[in-house]
C-alpha cells in the first residue's frame, strides 16, 4: 500500500465500531513479530522504549533524527500502518511529522505536555498541515497529559481540562485524543461523553479496565506504551536470574523471524 492508502486504513480503524488495539514496539524485530500475527491491523511505536534501547532517558532526550530513523526502520519492515510516538514534536511538530511521513509513518501521538492551550493547538494544526502538504491524511492521536501531570488536583478539574483540550485538538484536525493514565470507568465515561464516542484513546496499564469494557464504553483505541518493553525485560531478567542459579531455557521459545 502507498502511504496514503495506509493512512486511510489507519483512520478507518479508528472510526470502525471495533476497538483498535495497537501493541507498542520499539525496533524491527518486535515490529515484525507483532505484525506477523493474523490479528494485527496496525502498529504503534513507544518513544520511551525506543529511547531506552538507544541509552536515552524519556522526554525528547533522544535526537529527533535518531528517533525518525528508528520509526522509519520499523515502518519499512512491515506492511501494516505504523503510528509513531513523536513525544511533543521535538520543538517543531510540523517538521517532525513531515520527516516521519518521509520514512513511511502514517500516524502519530503528539503530547501537549500541558503547555498553554493555544500552543498545544498550534502544534496539532502544524502536524495536520504537514500531512496535507505531503498528500497524506495523517492520523494524529493528539495526547493530553492532563492526568499524567494532574498531581493532587481534584479529579473533576482534571477531567474538565482533558475534555477542553481534547475538543480543541479535534477541532484543529486530530483524528483521536489520547488520554493516558490509570482511568476508572466513571472517568472513561466522562471522557467519551465530553470528547466524543470513538474519539478517545487510552493506555492499558496494570489495573486498567478490560478491553471489552472499553469497547462497550465507546473508546476508539487502546495501546500499551512502554509496558510492552517492560514485560519483555521482566521475562528476560527473570530468566537471567534463573540461569545464574543453574536454570535452563524454557520449552516453547519461538524462533526469530
């Protein structure tokens, strides 16, 4: 498929009645392993995981060109649409999206980092405009950090912030609004009612609502962020500990692609 075809497919997956589940990957081998599964319709990268694999802390510490190269290698290795985590846009959301499209990426997360709303909306507009200029209906999953940076603020105020920002991002051209955090059912209901059915994206973390319930509540997309890498590293560390005590490799290990 062309980039445009992949972008149109990714957009449709966000608006279809079924919940879109995207497993976050961080390099070519994790991408191909997941992409080869029959149920996989799209992939998402995890910026935290990519940065960690290169030895950088999360938070736009990895050079933008290194991040673009990493997500480009992933996009080139698979046939399904790839949405990249581009953090806050690395100082120039439009240019970063343009570079991402150039390496085959057709969607992205873009963090607001709770910057002033006008600045956050401007970044969304720049990202959407970059897609239009490249002839790709880029699928922007605009992220608000209202819950991530909530601190001890009243939950009602945090929800109100998330809804206000989410609606503004949709008006600026985003396809979906990503609200990461450990969200209970009443909060998810408020977000969907305030932002729109099939317009809210959430993260699955330990203790999150089941995916089938999220689908019933009208959520569009669920992803896993850096937790997929943490899961893999937990298994790796557990084996290393077992090996140091004389343990053998377990049965049923899959071969690399």
